[in-house]
């Protein structure tokens, strides 16, 4: 190929210095002189089909967006991006707490790093029965795992984004009839000693709102959720305090961050509140 | 430079055929053999500061996202992308119905095309007084101009996205107290003989919802909008029908498309409706 | 419950007229006086797990975003939103050309409409082997089905969004070395007499770019795609013309719209081109 | 109005306890029993027109997305959301380091809090001259201010997102001709003793990439940037190291976090790297 191309191997182009030989040049293995360790380097925005285990060991198929990073010692110019993709494709698609650790260990080995990081976000579906008619419908929640292997220790933080109904206490208190309400989203991040199941944490959050959401509501159900929301007005402040109050009763949970954002029905902006432990 | 680079001019690299001479090669001017006219070609996703004229000839500064296209005759390989940027940068930042036509004419000339197209989207701010306290606050709306110069004729379509409050008639009718409500967005696109002012079209849409939105609401205002929404329940179906009913009374409007989307407070999905004229 | 609530049944609140009786009031069934047929009304932004059939009848699990609409006769005030959800949840998750028609028929019947519409968008994964090492890696494409049942006829339009590499012919022609290149996205929408398989249309598009993309590339593969892109420079204009040229050779394809957008590596805006048949 | 509505004032509806009297009930002022301080509560997603001062004291009009929070003492049920909007609307639209502090002080006073927080993100335009032809064109950058008033101290962190061209050293080294390149984005966050001007930090970042971006490039300019990129290949690792190396020479900068993300032209995912000080 070189002869065909017309490029004179011995005379490098002004632009740079390609090197050809028996092995293709490994530019990343060159040494680096800047004396700077890199905290995280790798691939991001990668979509991949996965299966998630639930509490009953049943799996659910979904599609994740994934980021995979390692740290890079100051002496090396670059990491080997393709190895992340190899590790992911050979890992298989089943994601559970155990095999996430294996995936991180493999990244650490293949990439000769001290630390490895995985960020994985996916929609998770739960079949919920409408409150009165008991008709079932699927509804989705966003789940995000932030997992780090730093030296030998695994750090696992799970975030759930749970959509809810919030009805305003002030609006209810001052109005003759009605009360403004809207969809809101609660984002709960936790660290825990033992596994906390997605379904359980969702239930905790939903119990703290004016009402939980359902995809399928017949008229008796719509009546029930409308009245229930009116009976349970919550500010964003109440929403985060309610959730935190429940999380604090669970000694299994070692850290939390709870955020709530309401897409206010009377404004073109949102209301927001946040409590973080410690 | 060529001598320094080490590339032998007379021996083209396998990869292609760079041409150097007095003038830099104009690749786009090459002829094309595929016999295919291109409907639109140009630049998109370009952010640019503009000033928009309002009804009183006052201008408002905002930031637009812009796309600029022309058609391309089948005989030419490519258009000249940089000329779009030159036209835009030299046009000045004031946008009004008249000078949009000038900008399109200039695109047509500079790019030797039959047709020219401009898509420009920007936030537009209106100062609104709260309904009871009359306190003023700015609120934003999305405006989108779709303008075409096809042969000699200008076609101008304006789209406004107006956020509103919608309260559900069914929920109200069947519940003992309360009614689910939410923020919704009405997207109105029109063509008209004479200019329709943004503020006027916004007022039409807002009068069709359960309530309009305000950024600043003190408690007496919140009471007023809560009660007003309860007194004026509308389905998405009502919302689009109300808007269309008003547009039809205006003979100046020659075409419309009205869409409404509610971010349902009781579901994790939206309700949607659409009516288009003709 | 009414007695407990304190609302005097016989004296309706100023705000409205709730009706209670044996059956919950069906507000949507009320007649409408505005004389306006609604083109589309239903649910949007609904996420749902599906399985998609491929050419070999194997299925792939993925997550779709779905919109479901019907038209609404002018005499009715509203449609029955919950029925869309019932139809979807009972349909099962396998999506293929045949059962999409069934789903639309069911919507039409359950909702007593003339027309029914389904928009369904999902990521679709293909395992590709790197060009030299033949190592396999999954890569994702966006697929969008737009299906309408209008009176009795089914109209099916499929859109694929295919990411590719594009290298600029002008940059290559005028520069001593190198050529700017970038990721681009080709969006192809088609209507056809017989089914066109996703994989086949993806191959057509990828063959028209400077290079196709791969998730997993070892160094010999990276060398191959780099050189291949340099050997096959294409403007956005070339990209859409190449794709259209191939589509036109297939008499099975009755309509097409081809768009290409490059995330230009030398600008903070994109280059865009579009050809539509007829 | 109460008489008209038909609601018996003395008999509260089952759903709740509205209170009517001379003054509208201040629900937020109620005391709270859960013993939970709230870290941040306020408004988010608010769009507002602003003017930003540059180094020469000239102002530039743009549109910001704003969040405004305070902390909330455990004894209070809620904050007063409307006061944020009042403070913002009365502040005027000129944003500079000094008056941001004033805005925070005002929030703290109006909302009786210990702490106040402001997040403000906006596009910022710079006129750049193309490298050879010197023709000028506007190009946009994203700027984000994170400002906190905690007790008495102001903490100001500025983040710039700077789009650049990156060309891959490995691809260049192993290929006979060409090298894959793409648009990337560098996100630099800093804290400093004295003000660091946006333009200066942008220049630092741009000097670390394979090439900076321009909106307007004629052919001689395109040749120059193509060759410059080829002469200056950088991995994402190089990009963050180059930026950090320069930041470390400036003792004015007390903290930094530098991230780079490349929209790889040969993959459908991105490459990412990050270094944070300390």
C-alpha cells in the first residue's frame, strides 16, 4: 500500500511523523512529560441493550446510556479506548450489583488503571394497577447507577427519578375551589450497605407526593387520584422533607440526596428543592 | 511549503488528488453528473444575536437559532457554505418582516439559486401584569419564523409556542373537590396576508386556555388564577377548537395549524391534539 | 362521601357543575357545538418496551417512545384517552408490520374514529464486525415508524437515522495534508410497496458516506477507516445525492426524503442538505 | 364570591381546610415539625434577558436560563417563591461580578435565609477573524456562573464550554494519509481570586486544541485550519492536560475542573477526559 500511495516513507510530511513498521504504532503508549494524572478518561454517550435484575430475579430488557472511565497515570499519553468497548461487548447484557463489580474489575485490568468508573442510565418499567379499577398499565422511571472501583473498594450510588403529582397547599388554602397541581419529578440518590431495590425506593417516593402517577386511569381511578391529591397537598419543600424523613428511618441507607422539581402549572418556570445528608 | 512537506506533487497519494495552483481549487464548482437537484442545502444550528421589532417598533434583544438554505441546481457539486455566514454577519441583527425578505434575496444572489429558505427560532419576552396585584414580571414565549423565497414569491409562516394552564373538565366533573391541571403548550402556526403581531396571537391563545401563565404571582393573584382555571376547564380538544374558532374569524389568516400538548399531572405521558386548516 | 365533604349537592359551586350519580359522568361524550373536526387527538411521549422483528424473524428488545392518535368527529367534545393505553398494554410488545395494522384497527374500533395514527421511535442495534480485525461490536441506529390508518388504507413511512463519517472534499483538495471530517447523520424516510428491512436500508446509507461507523475499532481498523474516509470525500450534497441515486434504482420505493446533517469539525454550526422525491 | 359559589364556609370539605379572612392565608409561614433544614429551595428553568459586561465594559445582550435558591430553616414550612421573581425583575438586566453579589444579598434579605444561590447560563458571542482572510464572524460559547452567598462569603465559580477541533494522534500516526478529526467541547470551571475574563479563558482553551473554530472560513482559511489541525493532533487526554498545564501557571486560579468530550467521527459514542484540581 505504501508504494501505491506515492508517499515517500523516508521523507515525513511537514505535518507530522507517521511511523510504519511490523506493528501499528501505539501512540497512546508513548510517555507523557506534563506530570499530570488524569482523573477520568474513557467513553461516554454509548447506547447498549441491557437486562436488569429485579428483586425476584426476573430480568427486564431495556436500553442503557453508558459511560466507562478509568484514571490514567501521569506517565502515559493516552488510554486504550477500544478496550472499554471490548469489555462491554463481552460482558453480556445482564446488569446486577454483582456483575457490575466484575465489569469494573475487568476494566481496571484491561486498562492497567488504579480506578474504574461506570455510569449507566436506563428506563425501568413497573406494572401498576389503577387504584380503583385495578387495571394494569406499564409506567417508566429513570434509573441511574454511578459505580466506582477506587483502589480496591466499590462505591455504588443509585439514583431514581420518580414522576409524581404535586398539589399546592397555598393555592388550596386561599382559593374557593380547586388548587393548582402539576407533574413533578423527584430525584433520589442513595448509598446503602445492602442492596435497596428499585421498586421499594419508588414506593417510598410515591408515598410522599400528593399522588403517584399511573399510565392507565379509568374514570373511577381519575376521581380517586384527583381527590387524593387534593387531600394531600405538598410543596416541593414538603416533598423532599417527606422523602428524607422516610430515608432516615432506614439505617441501611448511609447517604442520600433528594431533589424535587415541579413543572408549575401556573408559571413557565419550575419550583425546586434539595436536601443532602451530611 | 510543498517542498518542505515532502509530498511529491507529481505523484498523487493513493487517497486522492489535491490540486495546488494560483487559486485554491473550488471543489464546489465542479459539475455533477448524478442529475439530481437538491431541494435545500446550507447551514443549520447557528446561534446568532438578533433584535426583533414589536408592534410599537421597539426592539427586543434576544438570541436566535438559525438555519439558512438554498436549492442547488443539478449541475453543481456543492454550494458555498461560507457565503451564508457572510450574508448573515453583514445583514445586521435587526429582524423584521421586511428585512427578512432582503436577507433571502441576498442569499439567492450570493448563492446563485432559485430559492432561499430561512428558519429562525428565538425566545420572545413580554412583560405581564399579575391579574390582581398588577405587579409586572417578564415571561418568555418561543417564536419561530419559516420564510421561503421560491422563485419570486415570499412565503412567511410564523409559529408561536404559548405555555398555558389547562384544567381537566372530566376530573372536575367527577370529583368531589379539586381537578387535575397542568402546564400545557399550544403551538400555533399561521400564514396571513398582513402581519400578525406576536403579542396579538399570544393573547388569542391565552384566552382559550383554563388560564394564562404569569412569572410573578402574589397570593391574591394565585387565588385568582386557581379559581379562573377551575371555572374554565378545557380538554386539549377544547383548547385547539377554541383557538381555531378565533383564528377563523380573522380573514387575514389564510392558513393555520394548531397543536396543544398537556404535560398531564396524573400521567407520565402527555395529551395531544391538532387541527390544521384545509 | 358527599355528606362528609360538606359540599351541598343541590347548590353547584360557582366554578362548575359536577354531576354525581350511578355512573361517573362521561364529559368526553358531551356534544360539541363548535363544528370543528379534530385531525389528531391522543397520547404522546409514552415510553414502552417493545420487541422488534428483524429480517430473520429474530426479535430484539428495545424501548420505544410512542404517540397514538385518532381523529375526532366534530360532534364530540373529547376522545377517551385511557383507551389508547388499554390498547397498547393489551397489544403485547412485539412490533412488526402486520401487527401494527392490527393495533391501528383496534384503536379505530375502541375509539370510534375514522382514522388512527401511530408514531413509534426506538433505538435499533446491529452487531458490526470491524473492517480488518473482524471484532464485533454493537452499534445503535434510530428508527421511526409513522403509520396511519385513514379510512381503510394503511400508510407506512419508515425513517432511519444513520450516523456516518463525512470527510470534506474541498478541505482535502486545497490542503497539503489532512482533511476535516466529522460525524454526520443521515435521516432517510421511505414509503414502499413491500417491506424494506432496516438492515438493508442502513447498508445503503452507509455505503454512500466517507465511512460507516463502528463501536469497536482496533488500530488496524482505525487505519482502514481513516484511509477509507480520505479516499471517499463527500459533501453533504454528495451524501444525499448518493443515497437518492441508490433509492431510485429500487422500484419498490415509492417515496423518499433524504436529509444529511454534518456536525462540522471546523465550525460551531452544521452543514445540511435535503432531497425529497416528487 | 363565597355566597355565589355555594360552598358553606363553616363546613370544610372533606379534602381540606381552606381559610378565608381579611388576609389571604400564608401557608408557607406555618411551622414545620419534621426538624429538617432544606439546603436549597427556589425557582429553576427561568429564562430572562440579560446584558453581560465584558472586559472593556461593553455590554452584550443575551438570554439566560436562571435558577435562584435559598436555604430554608427547619422551622418553616415553605419559602416565598414569588419573591425570587420580584428580586430578579427589579434587579435590572445587567450582570457583572459586583451586582451578582447584590442580587444574592437581596435574595437573602427578602427571603430571610442564611444562604443564597444563583445559577445562570447564557450564550456569549465573540467576533473572530478568520486566520488568513481576516474576515469576521460571530461565534457562540456557553457560559455558566454558579454563585453562592453562604453566611457572609461569596463563592463564584465560572464554567465555559468551548467548542474546538480535535484531530487524533493515533489515527494520524498509523494512517498513510488523513486522520480522523471532529468537533469536541472543553468545559472549564474555575474559581479565582481576581476576575478572569471570559475572552481570556476561551483563548487559553482554544490554544490547547488541534484548532479553534470559526463561523466564517473562506478557502484559504479552511486550508489553514485543516493543516493546523493535522500539525497539532491531540487526544482528549492531551486536551485536558494542555489546559490544566496553562491554568496551573496562573496563581490567580485557585480551583479548576477541566473536561473534554469529543464527538468522535469514527464512532457513535464520545471520548471523554477530566482533571480536577486537588
